[in-house]
């Protein structure tokens, strides 16, 4: 069966298979796409949290991206965990040769269990260098709070934070509201021309491991198909 499109995933590996590269591959494949990968880090984790992170050398990450894309040209790129400025710069360098504008960036910063997955220098580099190059970013509320240095407690705070990011150079943002203490799920999509709100009844569950990875990979797959 011929795949609908080809997606290059740049992210960390999850040993439990529920998030990261593993969740991305499953999602792209389930939606009829072909998944390629550039692994940025190897983690020891499960559904309850992250135990350790082993970094891949930035040069090796760059090689994965460039060499793979020379043979199989990606229709879209999904970017997840980038844990250091050196890794981000290596990805930026590699992206120059790939030349696709369909980049979905999920700014992974802290695991569900509270394990910090990115250092402060990398957060600054992400904001200034990589985020402006993305077509869409998909932060959750804790990530948006870090990126905007604001507290988000309600719908108005979400809109304010999204506007801060748009004014800082973000093209499109989908701000996920799952962390709000509310019976209604609220996600906000925003760019300079429009704002849309997606509201649904919240499903009370502990099974949220990898949901952000899955969502951003699904968006990248559909975007790659036009």
C-alpha cells in the first residue's frame, strides 16, 4: 500500500513506547503516512515518569536528518524533544538542506511526572531561533507559561499567552488546555488573522502519556497531505 505522505520525526525515544518517537511512528503509520526518524535522545521512562535521558551527539542528529532526507524527501517535519542549544543548532543547520515549510513543533519541556527535559539555555534558543521557523507550535499550558513567562489559569490567560507568542514571531499556535481545572476541554488556535476555540467535555483519565506527541504527529501527517 502506497503511503499518503512522508513525515520526518525529530524527537526523543521513549522506552515504554507510549510517547516520543514511538508514539509518533505509530500515529503517522495509523494515518497512512510513512515515518522517518532522527532520534535526539534515548530515555528510560514509563507511563509514570522519566528515569534518565541519554543525549545523542548533535552531529549525529544532523547526519540522521540530512542523510535520510537525501533519499526520502519529507512532505512535513514533526519536531519534539530538543534538550540543549547544541541540539537545536544542529537541527537548524540540517533543516536548511531539507527545505520544507511544513514544520510542526511540539515544544516538549517537562514530562508528566515533572522531569525537566530541556535546560534554560535551550529554552532561550528554542524561542529565538527555532520557533519562528515552525509553521505551527503545539504547547500545553505549562510549556506556554515557560515560553511567555506568564501564569495561565483560565481562558483569558490562554488567549493572552497565545497572543504574546504570535507577537514574538510564531506563525500559528495551538495552545492545549488540558491542564486547566475545568470539566470542559478548551484548546485555542491562533494566528494573526483568526482565532478558533475547540471545546469538548473533558475525559477524566490517567492515561495521558504521549497525548501531545500523538496530536502533533497527527497534525503533521494531515498537513503533509494538504
